[in-house]
C-alpha cells in the first residue's frame, strides 16, 4: 500500500515538474519583450515575488487551503502547482487567481492529494 502511495506521489511530482518546466520554456520568448523593456532583472523578480504573495494571500482569504500550493509567477502569468485535498478547490483556486489584479493568465497544475500527505 505504501508503494502505491509513493508511486502516486512520485508521478504527481513528475507531472508538476514537467508542466512547470514546459511552461517556463514556452513563455520566455513571448514575455521577454514586454518584461525587459526598461526594467532590471531584480525589479522583475521583485514584481513576480510580490504578485506571487498577492495571489497566495487571495487564495487563503478565499478559503483555499494553500498548504500544498506553490504560486509561480513570470511576467503576470501565474502557475498554480502542488496538491489540494478537495477537488472543488482546484477550480476555486483558478477563479480566485484570475481575479487578482496584475494577473494576465493562470495555468492550473494542481492535483488531488490524499488527506494525510
């Protein structure tokens, strides 16, 4: 039974890593002209971190358990990665994140995890 849980967790982690990696590669060329014009790399990173905190706060205030959720931001594009225990929270997290000012798009890479994990 533990082997099955371990395989499920490893598979979910692999899917999240692969999807985040694919998202990062595909959006670099598209977002480069708009984010690098007149802005330093450190200010872009700072803005991405601030938006990430803003989205995470909105998710928490909206009733989504953010314990297992990572909010990744790149130039206004948000990726929600990790796992939630309630399947209804996946769609709820997407709609809340779309409502945060500064968010241009939301990719939801959330998975359902079992309660004890």
